[in-house]
């Protein structure tokens, strides 16, 4: 490793240590933030243990610094404020999971290590130590179906002009009994057997992790092994649902935050109803399931891919978070992540003004051109726009402003039947996962 590469890794590690120290002061996810009653009850019941687990993880010395973060899709170095509440109960494939997510400050050389070797080291160096802490702090009969991990790290390609090839995110979903049994198994062979019947994903794709090996196992050869005693299907590209935001096992999540999605609200669900109570009677909720979301994703995949490839640049769509269908409190939504072309200075603006300008000057002008590009028979209840705002210089990082707008109201806005404020009034607006009330004229 030459001097420049050593300096880069050192900078990453230094940043991680600083953020880790700052993050220790953050509180655990509050039950009051969680809309889903089952997730909220679990968070409330185990809140003391979750706080203790958070402190234990922060105090642990990993081979390289590890930072708890709720949203693994955003680089810690580019966030205005890091949400280090990386432990929470979420939904995934109609199962309640206790999920730990964070950023491991490793920069693996992609020429020297295969994807499987990088994932295997992350599993051994991060997942296993945290699982030991979970076993100490959380009772074995915890009221959930499984234990999950979502760990981001960097893969560096020295052949390229950039120092990093990009980010990889390893997601592991273990049945609750398997998670605790894994710790009693000291050999890779026994642990491998458990992984073979669990859900493993790399960048949201099914991944047949082979511990200590150069290459992965044959995913097809594993067949339906994952649907055995653990009751988990083989990996799919479904999202891990958090209590407030759909979080995929890769940057497709993005707020991220993240890390944080329903399958009953995608691997969790939005903290607020998509439809404003004042218009709920006009737009009755229909029951939807994860299977509906997966079916529509498959149905619309060609059109969504075409939207990203042909018109992505025009609408500032983020490539690492492609358009996707998800569930929001059992309502189907189309998620679109856009990078704001506007620049803001954090010191001279407020979250309300930035949210208002993100809508008035960036999102709203694009809707008339964007909506006709969507599938004509789009069978969703709402469009979920995540707008990524850049705040000043690189140190200041970024923030995510989310607009969850009923599709019917968006069509009315595009047809000039309602004003922008009317659309906002029927929508949910969140800044970094926290819902706000937005008056466009008041904050301008």
C-alpha cells in the first residue's frame, strides 16, 4: 500500500473514530417514532436492553472502527449529522427482525480480495462479534422472528482514477434460534450450514456466502435449503423494513437513512400515513402485501429500468437507488430518489426553507415531465420522492427530504387542478426521517 492509499485509509479510520465518539451520545430509536404497533411494542419492551447493546457495540474494539448508523446507504463522511441509532426492530418478508446496521471502515482491495472474501471477512470481523454482544444483552426468547445485520464497507480498485470502487453492503438475516445457535458453533462448517439456510445478500442481490473461501457457493445448488427449519426463504431482493423508511440491503435504501422500510410497513414502514386524514375518506386504503409489491416490481421493471437509463439524468435520478415498488403501511408506493440540483448553505437556511425550495424549485417543476414517463397503468397509491440535498462544502454533508404524495393528488397537481400547497397538505414530508409540517409561503 503506497503513501496515498495509507493516508486515505487512515483518514477513513480517523473519521470513524470521531463519529463513533460523537455517536455514543445519541439515543436509541424511540418507541414514539414507530407507527407500526408490533414494532413499537417490541421497541418499548426491550428499550433498556437495546440501549445497553448500543453502548456495548460502541465500546467494542473491532479490527477496524465500526460505526452504528441507521442508514447504511449514505457515506458517514457526507452526512451533516450521523444518525447512529443503528439498532431497531424492523419488518422483513412478514417477519419481525432485530436489525443492527452500520458502517465498517474497511477499504478492501478488490484486486486482492473477491466479493466473497470481502463479505466473509466482514461477517467474521463484524457480524460475529456483534452477535456475541446481542446474546449477552438480548434474551434468547426475544419477541421477534430473527436477527439481522446490514453492514456497509468500501471496496477499493487501485487501477481506477478514483480511490474507491464503491460501497458494498452485506445483509444477513438469521432465524432467531439459528442466530443464538451460531455462537455455540466454533467451526466454519457448522456456521456455514446455518448460513446456507439463512438469507444473505450483497448489494441487495442473493448471495451464497462461503466462509473462508475465495468464491461463493453455487446459489442454485443450495436450492430451497433456506426454507427448512429456519422458516426463511432463500434470499430475494426484498427490502428490509425499518420503522420509518424502506431500507434495502444496499444504497437502494437510501434515506437512508436507511438503515432505515415495511413489509408491514418494507423491511418496517413509514412513520406516518401516506394519505392525510382529511382526504382518507376520498381515498380508502386497500390492503396490500409484500407479494403485491414484488409482483408489481417485476411487472414494471422494464419501464422503471428504462426510466432510469433514458431519463435518469434529466430528472436527476440516483443510479444507486433505482426506482422501486415498496410497501408503506400496507399501501403500495413507487420510490424515486433524486439528487437536488440546488445547493444550500446550512448556516443560512433552515430545514423548512430547504424543504420548501426543494419542492418549489426542484421537484415541482419536474413533475409535469416526469409523471407521463411513469407506467400508464401504475398500480400504486403514492409516489415517494427522496430528495438528496447537498449542504455547503463536503464537510457539511447532506440531508434527505422525503415527499410521500398520493398519486391521485400528484395527477391533479400536474393537471393544474390544485396548487403546490394543496399537494403538500395531502402528503407526508420528512427530513432525515423526521416528519415536519410544511407551509411553502410561510418559509420563503
